C-alpha cells in the first residue's frame, strides 16, 4: 500500500481557471461542493499573514454518501472529500484530492470497501481530467 494519502496533478493556467475546471470535472462525477475554505483570506483576516492562493473544496457525491451512511452512520466524520487547489507559482496550480481508501482505512467495515473504491475511482478521473 502506498503512503500517499492524496491524488494530485498540476494544472497549467490561472488559479481561477483551476477552480472552474475541477468544479466542472467534479460535477461530471456527481460531486457537488457544499463547503469551501478560502485559506488565503482566512489566514489574512485571522492572523494577519500573507499566504499563497489556497482553497479547500469540500466535495460530496450524494449517492455514494447516502450508501455509505446507510452502512456506517459515523462515516460522516470523514465527509466531505476534500479537494485542495493551491497556486504553486503563477500559471502552475496543484489540484489534490484526498484518497478516500487511505483516509478511511481506520473504519473496520468491509461493506464500505466497494463504495470507497468507487469514490476513489471517481476522484482519480476528476484529477486526470484536470
């Protein structure tokens, strides 16, 4: 098993274009983004520091979430699937999604394995298209 807990790629283009592209690709896989954390602005407002463009998109695939919640009611502690968009340098933006297989391996419920593997496949497709 890999120690890598995320799936990532580098997007060539602007930060805003990267957000738009990953949002479009997530939608194709039935993910919505019910939460967003603008780390850049939060750090500036709360502690007065400048930080690179960095946003966490809380992506949720309702059909998969529903199936998982029917099997394991505390799986909500692991939701949503976070997708990080961060500017590495002008014109280069990393897009990284959590690997749900790695993040949920502490849940000892074999019935979840198929759902989690399916979500991972969906996220891999999203990242590959970005």
